[in-house]
C-alpha cells in the first residue's frame, strides 16, 4: 500500500516541483501517494494537481486544526513557508512549528523542512537582518528536538530571481544592466528551484540514512560575471554589472530593500551558506541520482530574456 506524502506549498515553487518530480518518478510514484496542501483548493493550479491524480486538501498554516486534518495519515511531510507573505519572522516560526507539531501528532515518520542557515549566529552577530534565514533556522532547531525523523532541504539563490527582481533592465542609453548589492566576482550557490524534487528524492527513498542531514541544494557556485558571460554566449546580448545598495534597488519589495545591506554582506562574506557550504554542496550532489540544471541550461531553457531575442 502506498504511503502518503503530504506536500505543503503544493502550488508553489518548491512544493510544486516536488509533486511533479514524484508524479514522474518510476520509483517514488510506486512508493508514495501524493497529497497537496493549499489554502484555495479551487484555484487553477490546485485543479491542475487534481488532474495529475494528486489529492488536494485545504490547509491554513495559521490554523492548527486545519493542519491536523491536512497531515492525517501521512508517512512523510514536506513543509515550506513563505516569509514574504507576511514579512514576519515570528509568524514564520509559529507556522513552521505548527506544521511540525501536526506531523508528530499525526504519527508521521518523516518531516522534511525547507530550512536556511542562522545568519546571526554564523556572522557572530554582525548580520542580524536576514530575518527569513534566522526564522527558518529556528524552526530547524525546534524540529531536531521532536520525536520524528527529519531532514532539511536548504535551497540556494534561485536562478528564477534573474527573471524577476534581478532581471537586467535597460538604462537611459538602452544598455542592459544587472543591479546587485554584492561584487561581480562574489560566488553564490544557485539553484533552479524546479529541481527541488531531484534534491529531495534521496531523502524520500531512504529516510533512515538521511535522518538529521542537511541537503545544501544548488547546482554550483556561480559569480555574476559567469552569469553575464552566459547571457552573452546564449543570447548574444551584453549585460553590464552595476553594484548598488539595496535602498536604490526599486525593483525589490521595500522590506527586502531594508534587509539588503545584511543580505549583501551574507553574499559577499559568507556566500549564503557560510564556510561549510562548499563541502555541504559536494556531499549533497553526491547523493543525487539526477544532475541538477546548470546555469547555461537554465538560461537556454528560459529564452527569450530581453524581449527581442
């Protein structure tokens, strides 16, 4: 009999990717029956999941009762939160703990939490405004004290950010510019977030082996210079790099602008994952059966980039 894998954020980037991967995996689809959790079961994305054979249920992260119903009978739970929805570390921590408690109360065997490093601790108090990192780390610490097998999916810098808040824009002279608050040679661990399922699959196949493990999830460390070179090679268009401050990046949400100084420090001084990142990534990639999407592959798959390509 198939085990129930309950996926929060089922219509979002990470949860949706995991569901698509399991549906199309000859191994995992035989082991798991999918249940997707969303607040609105009638929206098109939720209906599309139903067409794939996914059980879609309603769940509100601020309503513990709905969470208990959502995870009832689950063997495994994939839990993810969206800090930017309410821009509150306290709310994100409360939501994460509520999902974890619901999973334990339901008798689930495995909980996979979408975590991030504790930046305040990593920087020894120098960087204290990376709230969405610290809040996820606080939930991870809480989960590690619960009576349930757990593993932690830690995603790097989304390549998809280059399609939205960090998409190059033409200046007054029509020259494309990539604005960022870090240096052009700063290495960042980048992930195509639609690869989420590739990273999580090993955990689902062997929960005992990966109990307590962190999956440092990215394809590789890439600099902005490598990104500019890739755009040039794939599209033929030159993009200039412009280092700026977060306060001047009007394409970012106001809350992110205010945090950008610390996030730039996190990128420049700690490459997001900190000193253990490179070894953590090397270990993670060695666990995977499928190679993640390269930066070049992502750029090629998402053309056109600049309107007239």
